[in-house]
C-alpha cells in the first residue's frame, strides 16, 4: 500500500460542502451496522465523491448520529462521518531544515493514526488543517507552545492539536460560576422596580410594562418582566456613545448563521434586519463614561461587568428595522458563557418611529407592549425563564419598528449567565 506521505505528495484534494434545499429525515430506527471511524487499511483511499449531501451533516456527526443512524449517515454524510477519505491539509507547507520535515511527517502520522480514525475527531476532521504556509516551520521552532492561542487552532495539524478546534473540548463549562439561579431574576426585578421611599432606583423612574402574576408558583410565570427606566442615562452618556459609534466602523447588521465546530459563527445577512452596528471595544470600552454605564448595569442586575458583552452600538436610518426575533441564542447554553439571560436596550436619542414592540411569538402573536425611543431611556427584559436560566423565555420576542424620520441611535447590553469577557480573551466565544 502506498505511503500516506506519498499519496499527499501526488494528490491534494479539497472538498467543499454541497448545499441542498431538500431536507432529509434521519431514520432513528436504523440498526448500527458499522463505526464512523475509518478502517486503517483504507485511510489512503481518495475519492472525489467524498462529500456531505446535507448542510447539517457536520452537526449530526458531532452528536454521534453516524453511529446511531449509519444507514442514512454513512451514505449521505460521508465526509463528516469519515466513511470515505478526503485529504485537505490546508496551505501547502514551506520547509526549512530537517526539523520542519520531521514535524511534517509527525503531522501525517497524527492524521493517519488519530484524526482519521478516532471518533472524537468526527465533527472537526475536515477542519484539521494548516491555515498558513509556515505552520510546519513555526511548529518546528516550538511556536505551538510559545504562541498557543493562534498555533493550536491555526496550525492544528502541525501542532497535532486539532481537538482544540472543537470548542466543547477546548473550553469546558464550569456551571458553578452561574451568576443566577431559579428565582433570582424575579427578586432582581422586584428590587429595581421598588419605588418606596429611600430606594436608590427611584431616580431612574422605573415603569413596569409587564410582570408575572403567579410569582410564588413553581410553574412558569404567565407574563414576563419588561421594565423601562425613563432616565437611565445622562445626556452626556448618550452623546458619548453616539460619538464612539460614529468613530468606529458601522457595518450592516447580521443574524447568527452557521455555527462552526471551533465555536465561531458566521453572519447571516438578510432582509429581516436592515440596521447597522458596531461594537464598543478598545478606546470605547475603556472610556470612563462607558465604564460608568456598564457599572450601573451591573448594579441594577447584580451580575458583574465580566458577564456583559461589549456594548453593541446601533444605527437605524429612515425605514430601517429589525423584524421579530429573540436574543436567546440556543448554542450559548453549551458554551462557557452560558446564554444571554438579560437584555438592557439603551435609547440614545428621540425620534419619530423606531419603537420596540414585544410579542409572545414570531408570527400572528399577541402584542404585549410597545415602547417609544427617548433619549436616556433604558428597557430591560429577561430572555430566559425565571425558574430556569438555561431555557428560553418565549414571550420576550421583540422587534425594532421602522424609523419614520431621522436616525435612531441605540445600544444593546447583553448579560450572560457566566463570565463572558474571560472566554472572549481566550478564544472560547
């Protein structure tokens, strides 16, 4: 049998996903016939028909569907299940000295004996590549240890670290750091809407737009908390956030698209959202006035700033909108950060149109309430159930209504169940 290195020298094949509009159901009743691991005596077979026939193949393989439903998966998801062989090693590698050649041979041995054989590599197998021409040279110079944040992902094959491409392996969850538990959100909303004499929140003029009525029950509440604060921001804070937004680069807003095994997500731009946005990072995030706002949000929620995403700065021109949607993102539940438990929407100016409307679903729903923009106003609601912060609160769908005249400026503050800023720095977002 031809040596694997020789085969790679002879032929390099890159296979792209083939999209299909036809949804196929997985047959859950199929008996397990064979493993998703590639038999050792077939790992050098290369075929141009090695591809997935469905866009969800990779996700299914990651949940062990190759073993559960081999009848469908091994036929229609060949690449993700590893039932065929496709070699795509990324960038053609440069070599510098014997050490780099040794690293290259070790990479191929790693590919042959682990990546292409072991089931734990199933959903990241195709991504185990070198993304830079110098990966092999750098690995020979011990950069996998010196510069792990880039090397272990960008040069996963050379570093023999492709399991790091799977965010569940790279970034384990510690649920002991959850900021809230069942019932805590209800207590928080009661605290910050208290207008009795001596309450520190009275000056922010809280106004309850929606609230539960059966809070003492163990059953889900029959209405969500939605609260506006008429004077949450000062004029100076609003103006500063608008200024930072204009200094940064606004881009067309997108929705969360395809989720990659390494935890990154692709932006999905469509007609459901026509606003522009940028992120308050760097000088914006370090601005004392911005820090003042983030600290105030932490004081209101009782959840530390570390759990907050960087402010998303928004800009809506005339007739721009964001159709009915929800801020809860399902895959966040299985991430170090946990889901977005709360949303603080900050209005930075006043204009005609551009209000925020809440409903209990996406289409043909009951409208819960509608809020008009006002400079300095803040709107707070929960994205998760009051009795389970890992599950979506279905009744806080909302939309940004079209702007009628002028430009709408706003900012989103999303608060997570666990630390967000730490995982952001370590590449676990």
